[in-house]
């Protein structure tokens, strides 16, 4: 009889394991072992010691699946982007969203939601054997240890340490809106800060200045900088000034641009004293066109600078990685529209285009499969994403030419990337799936392109002097013809004089000498 009871209860244990997997799948959380085990152990404990609470949790799980799985199937687990979209969705957009959900998704939702209820029904016919106290204590101890490890390793930034479903889902449903409103408040507070630029002179040579902020492009993957494949045909021909040894201020977008486009020089940045407020203080009209995110953990700070422009267009209204993909070439139409807008005869215009460029995953930046260069698809996509950016620059150049107005283009990338050393140098099977990633240890994480193209200039000059992105705003001010004592390196930026002991910022925003960076050369098959 005892054996039969144990066999029956074993069925309950297995069903609760199935429930754990179903919940994680239904709510689109990553199905890692810790999440499955934590959900399983928590339901085992509740089913044995608090059966009423357990039944309530199972009913709640079914309701959550019914309400959220259609969204999870399209957009994933609860996130900042989903919250931002939900709070900014119109009635027509909501109806379009409902219409986009297939009947198969609705059928799957009903099937998944029925599983917790079926488990409750089956468990009523199965007696629960008596547990020794140490079994319950052991399960609780394992849950505490796993939750503590999760918190200690920092996996819970913006999330919840206990990854048992539906507890983690409910925590995210509470925490993500809190994060959204906090970011919104931060954006509004930053926008309210006045700048304190002191302009001593301002003289623009061109009608339109177009600043193109690239993304994740390391210079040595560009033919313009010696790469073996011809992935920059436009820049090869039209680049007038090429900075050969330009280094980004930091190893990722927020650090690099916040210190490169604001008054910083490696110290605490003043977000109100930025490239847009500088141009406006000098009397220029300002425009920001972006294919990056408008609001999010990695986007709001840059968006703060963008929203200080006179005219702002974002292709993405939430985070850079949320919702339907948009491509950089979609910025060309807004640019054409901007160039038709009237402007005083004595005034010039600064237009900033912030593109996705070669942002990881580079395959997501392409609208078609990449060409084959090497036996590594990520590398192939990366090379073609650079080719695509070069093509975008040619489109921008053509649009500016057709406007009949004088112009100057300045293109740079916010930072580079490095190869995954743990896999790229191994066997060919592992190497074929290796990726380029963010890092702060290598020179190539910081070595980026910086190119100027002028409408009234021909020929190409290469500047070998080394520059840190901590001096970038000085260089942009020089390019724009703006003088201020707050940017003392302006006149030096495009000169042949090297910066004195250039430094860059690591992930902790600590300064490190460029001379101490390691080297991450191109793989042998790309040299």
C-alpha cells in the first residue's frame, strides 16, 4: 500500500515539474535550470504544507497565462519596453495588436492555462504522504541558497531574486512600471536643467552640419582603415579627413556618448552642457533623428540630449531592442523632410543621426542574409553591417547634395568590439559561432572611425594623431566653428599634435591609460 501511495505521489511530483516548465514557457522567461528548480521546489513545498494557498496559486497561474501569454508569444517576458508601449498605446494601436495575434496563439494560450487546473484536479485524487521534517528544511535551504546566489551575481538588476513562477512574473509586473516612471521622471528632470555654455565666437562655413553617430564599429574592420574586404566603397572615395587613431571615450554607448557629447573631459559629465545645447547657444537650428531607443535603461540618458533639439524624431518610442525592427535607412526620409524646412538666411543647422550601425547582434541590423566571407556568420553579418552603414552615408550625401545647400558630414562610431577570446581561438566548430562583444580590456574596443566629408572639398588627408573620445566635443565644436573656453582642446583636435597621455573610461567609468590596453588583432582569416 505504501508503495502505491508513493507511486501516486510521484505522479504529483512529475506533474509539478511539468507545471514549472509550462509556466516558464508560457510567460517567455529563459528556461534555465535554476528557474525551473526554484519554481518546482516552491510548488512542492506549498502543495505539501499549504494546500489551499497552493490551489490559489495554481488558479492564479491559469489566469496569468490567459491574460499574458498572447503578449509573451509576441514580445517576451514583462519588460521596460512592454510597459512603455502599454502606457503609450492608442485604441487603434491596441486593436491592431489584437488583430496581429494568430488563432494558434489563442489556442495555445487556452491549452497552457488548462494545465495548472488539470494538475489541481488530479491532485485531489492523490493522497500526500507524510514528509520527514528535514525534507522540507532541505528544499527551503536550497531555495534560499539559489536566491542568494542570484542576487549576489547581480542577475536581478531591475528584476527579482527569487525566480520561481509566477512570483517572478508578479514582481516584474510591479517593478518594470516603477522603472519606467523613474526613467520618465529622470528624463523630465534632466530636460529642466539649464546649460551654462559661454560662447566667445561662432562662425559656420556650411549651411548644414550632419553628425552621424555610428554604433559598435571597430576601425580595423573597415576597408578605409586597411581591412581586406571592400566594405566602405563610399568612404574610400569621398572621405576628406580621416582620423586614423580615434578612440572612443568608453566601451559602450551610454558611457562613450555621455562623456563624448557632454562637457566632461573624463570627469563627471554635465548633461545639460551637451552638443545640442552648445549648437543652440551658438544660434544654430538643431535636429535629432534616431534609430536607437527613446526610453530605457540604456537609452534615456542619450535621449535626454536628443530631446533638447528643436526637432526630434525617434523611429523607436521605447527601448532600442523592443518591438518591430527598424533599419537605419528609414532615417533618410525624415532627413529629406528636414532639409526642406525654412531657415533664416544667416542661420546654420546641426542634424544628428543616431544609427544602430553594427550593434550586436549584427545579423539583426540586416534586412537580408550576409555575404560569405569566413565560416562565422556573426563576422559575416558584422562586415555587411559596416557595408550597410557605408551605403547609408552615401544616401545621406546624395540627399544633402540634392538639397543644393552647402554641407559638412562628420561620422564616428561610439565604440568598438572585441572577439570572444574564450571561443574564437579554439577549434573551427566553436570558432564558427564566436561573436564580437563589448569589452574594456582591448585597444580595439575603443579604436573607432572618425571621418569628415565637406561639400566643397576634394581629396583625402589622413590624421595620424591619437585622440580620445573624452575630447570629442572639443572636436565637434571646432568642426561647427564654435569657440568656448570650456572646450580647451578644440583647436588641437584636427591638428597633427598627439594628445598628451590619452585615457579612456572602463565599464566602471574609471580612467585607464590607452597604453595599458591589450591588443585584439583581426583573426588570421580576415587579415
